[in-house]
């Protein structure tokens, strides 16, 4: 391997410039090292003598080989020299050619040469220096020279130089403590992280200053401090998840290592190396919070989906309000007025009058329509489960609570909660319900954490809650809280003009389900309109559904109870009216027949023959119908004609 000579040396001319002469003749052992190639470029005679190696051999030796097993310390020292321009250490112990380790002091400085950055190392034998100091002290004592305090000062100066090495060796915060817990040194990085200067800390017990309290405010006794434990048990302590307190009183999350310092086998203190991990911990906490929020939203979405699936199964009413009566128009005007507000609504009326439809109409017309309408049937909840159903519970809150469960109020957060049959809520729970409505917060069963919700409440009942209040079965303050905007539903018998529309709506839906073409005849509509419908719209829906199932050849078979309470027979023949019909003239009968045939043709889109034709609907032969159409002068419908 070609060796690079000492900078400034000209072998060809056999001349040596002053720098080379100083290198060669220096009494201090000196090495020239290329730190990037881990190569000893040159060594002066004093270095060869000190290390016991031939100069040529040293030029062929790597710096790391000379310091076997000390690569971390060598790297720290080299990087410090390159970073600061000059540095020194006593931490390196090169191996002598004879095999023993030498105690040396290294002083390094940068030496630029031919575009490269080299390091010039000066090696001082500490043992030789100690002997010289002892000899000098003896000589001074004999001469009555330097006093004892001057010798002590020299020792402390050496200690201070060693401390400076540690103080500036790395970017992590570093400080030392003696066996009494008092600070011996603090590096600049620790000063920056903690806000305390070295002058404010050195000589003082550091635990009460920066490590006195846990992050949760609990006192941190120094007997429990892992830093102090290092010089008590002589073991290295590595800790994560604690805080050091800055001068401004703010906590700094740190991870640190406390390493004991030994002098002749005796632990005399510890060195603490720490780093501020506040940003990393903050990022971790944000990540954990985000994951927790994702889990919460996932749980809520799963519960919403489960709830909505349940609603799909139990949903029996159409989504729209059907009707043209004045009662329905009044209800629609009330819905339009109250929907944009957040006012509580109380819907009253008999069972089956469509109270839930009105609640859905209010919700869908409100600003909360993008959130769910959560329905609670208060009449179907066991008394002991009301609180859990409304507010949720945590695992273990009661027997059978095997996991956390979200309540209906929390599920409806941002949306609407429909309390059907609100009069069934137990009196002891009405106070808690009132609190949620007034304050907007609640606690799950078995948990003290308060949760805030934004819920609009729509209540419905078929009871007279005013009488319930008078009888002491319903809280008056809750009644007034729920009854801000009352809406009363009208029984079906009081809006008979809506019955044919509702019946046809239900029939159309059933026809799609059964894949048939069912239509309501004029006679069917008259029969339905004459009935009083004690079960209201729900009863009408059930009757139409049953008629569709029993239909044959596209003809409905509607069964209605007679006024006396007996069931009408279900045959192909229609039941005759018990009352005697009014007598009509021949002209009136002709007009009535003409109107009836026109209605049938209109309902069948002009089709006369075949399934779903007017003849089938009127229950007469197609040829008979064709003859009557011709006799009554009824013109065939365009595109349909008499042939359907």
C-alpha cells in the first residue's frame, strides 16, 4: 500500500519544511490519521517509542486496530474533533506492542491537506505525567515550594478537563451526580432541554429540581429514583415513560440511562444520558387517540347498522304521509313549521294513526336528516333495562353485561330520538331523562365519565298525559319539556276521503311483492270507505295485505267485519248490503253503469280482455263488456282498443 508522507515533507528533494521538522523532533508522541479511511498515515519517533511499534508497521495499521474493542469511544472522539476543530480525551487506551494497555491523554485537532481533512493526534502518557507530578511535588516540598492547596487545585483542574469531555461528547442531555445525589456536571444539550444552566445545577441535589414529581402529579421520592439507584446498587438503569421538569415548570417526557461511575471498584456516582421524547410521545398519543376514535366510530357504525337492520325488519309503515284531507294538510303544515327548529315535539293520537310517520317526516325535513332517526319503543323495554337502553352500560355494570354497550341517546347524537309510547317510561327514570334533555349529558350505567350529546327528541303517546300527570304517574316538568310543539293525529274514520288513496298505495306495494297486477275496484273503495277502522291506518294496511294474499285471478278478496262484529264470508261473491239500496231510474242506472265501466277502463289503461283487463275487474264476460261498451257509446281508448 502506498503511504502518504507527512504533509509538507518532500522526499524527492530530501528536504523537510518547518512543520515536518516539528513533527519529527517533537517530544510529544504524535500521529497523523485519516479519520474517513480509518488509516494511520504517519507517526513521529516519539509515538513509535511510546507505542512500541516500528514506524512502517504503524503506517500499515488502522486506528481501530490500535484501539481494539474501543470503536464507540474512538468514533465519539473523532467526531468531536471533526465537529469542534479540536478536542481531547482520556477514554482511549491503545494497546502497546508488548500487549499491555496504555493510559494516555489524546489531544486532537484538524489538519487540512490536499483537499482532505486529517486529524493530528498528540498522545501524552498519563502515568509518566503522574510520576513527574509526584517528583515535582516532592521537590517542591523539599524546597518549601507550592502549597497543598495548589496541588489540590491542579487535581481538580484535571477532573474539570475530564468532565468537559463528557459534557460535549454527544447531542443527548448528559449530567453527573455523586453518591450524595449532587450534580457534578451538566452538558450544553441538557441545559437546552431543561432550561437550567450548569451554574444553577452543579453542586445541588438534582432530583428535587428536575425529577421531583410524576407526570400525574404524584410526589416522586428520591428513594424510588432509578438515577440514584445506579450508585446505590451499582447497576445500569434504563427508563422510559417519565418526565423531567423544565425550569419554566413544564414537563419533558424523557427516556434515560443511569450508569454508575466507579473509582477503584467503589461506586462514587452516576452519569445520566437522556433524550427529550415529548414530540414522539405526543405523536404516539395522537395516534392512539385517533385509533381510539376510529374504534369508537367503528363501534357506533356497527351499532347503527345493527339498529337500522332491526328497523328494516320491523318497519311496516310507508315513508310518506298519504292523504288529501284537510286533517292531513294541517298536519303537513305543522311538520313544515317545526322541522327546521330543534324544539321537542309531542305527537298524540290513537294507535295506528301514523305517529311514527310524522316523526320521520319531521326528521327528514330537518337539518339532522344526514344523521339517523333512532326509534325507542318504550312499551317494549323491561323496567330494569330502561336505563341501559337509554344511556348504555360498561362491561360488568350488572349481571349479563359482558361488554360495553352504547345507548340510544349516544347512538342518536347529532340526530333525532323518537320515543314511542313515552307514557310507559317508569317514573323513577323520568328524572334522569329530564336531566339529559335539560343539560345534554349523561353517564353510562357503571361508569362515572360524563358524555355530552346533541339530540332532538320527538315523543309519541296514545295516552292522555295530562291525566297521567294528575294521577302522579308522569312528571309534570318532563311533560312540559316534551310538549313544546304538540301535533295531534286524526283517526282514519274522520278523514274517509283518504281511505281509497291509502288502500291503493298499500295494494301497489303488495302487488310488487307478490309480482301480480292487483287493482282496487270502485266497489272495493266504497266498502273500505264505509268501514270505521278502529285500528286506523295500521288496520287498513293489514286488511289490504290479507286481501292481496287471498286474491285469485287478479281479483281482491277483501274481508271486513260487519258492524255487529261478525266476520263476513270470504267467497267469490261479494256480500250484499244489509240496508235496502236507493231506487234509481233507468237513466240513473245507465249513467252509473257507464261511469263504472269508464273507471274500470281507466284503471286498466283501456285493456278489456285478458288478465288484468276491465272485464276481469268488473267480473263479467269480455264479450258482455264489449257489447255494453258499444251500447253505451263508450269510445275505445287510443293504443288499447277493445282487444286490450
